[in-house]
């Protein structure tokens, strides 16, 4: 008979979860199993004790706590007798965003070092891109005419368009010209 851990891993793959999500969920399930110190099929209300331990003893961030809840809910979804309503989600935090001053933004963007890093920082800041999105950008993803960036396979493997300012367009163009001229020499 296949172990619960392996069944969960297969189910995550079949449902198309990203490798990072699979790794995180399997980590939480492994930690939960160690906390229970008995097979997953026999775990009962240990989930509440495990989550309480995360919050009280380990003082984890809410995002980590929420991810653990999602992993346990996914685990219990695999069991037919599961009552997933007994696993409470943490309340969402309502934090105000940190808004940088103009001087702080200028200092941050100028600290990039070489032209490539400055171009990446400007794109991240101005277009609201994630690091994983900006490093996968290709020249064909940037529409200078309409000032749009086509982000392919962003978070959740979703495509989207984001706006591109004129200032943010200049540095990648400079980098592209410099990079292209180095390749031809």
C-alpha cells in the first residue's frame, strides 16, 4: 500500500500544483507527522495542536501558518472521513504598505551597480514585477509602442499585462543595445 505522503505528492502533481507549492505542502505534512508521532491516517485532532504550536511556540508568520492550514486541508481532502471545517484559518492581517520616499526610490534604483541590474530594478519597481517574472522577460515581451509588458507564467502560472513607463523603458533599451553590441564584437 502506498504511503499517505506519496499519495499526497502524486495528487499534488496530478492537480498541477507548482513544484514550490508541492515542496511546501509536503514539508508541512512531514512536520505535522513528526508532531503527531503516529501515522497520518490515524491523526485526529492533532492538527489543532500542531497549528497552535506553530502560532504560540514557534511564532510563525501568518502566511506560513496559512500555508500549513492549506497543506493540512489538502491532506484531509484525501481522506474520505475528513472534517476540514475543524481546521481554522488565521485572520488576514491588514497592514499598510510601506511607501518609499522619492529619495529612497532614487537611492534604491541607483544602487544597482551595472546597467543590467539597474534595468531589472527599474522594471521591478515601475511595473510591479516579481523577481521571478523579470528574470524570465524576453525582449519580445516588451511592447514599447503601447508601453506594456506581457508577463508570461507569473504567480499561479497566469499571464498578464502590466504598464511600462517611459523612464522604465529607457534602461532596458540601453542595456539591450549594449548587450547586442557586445555579442557582435
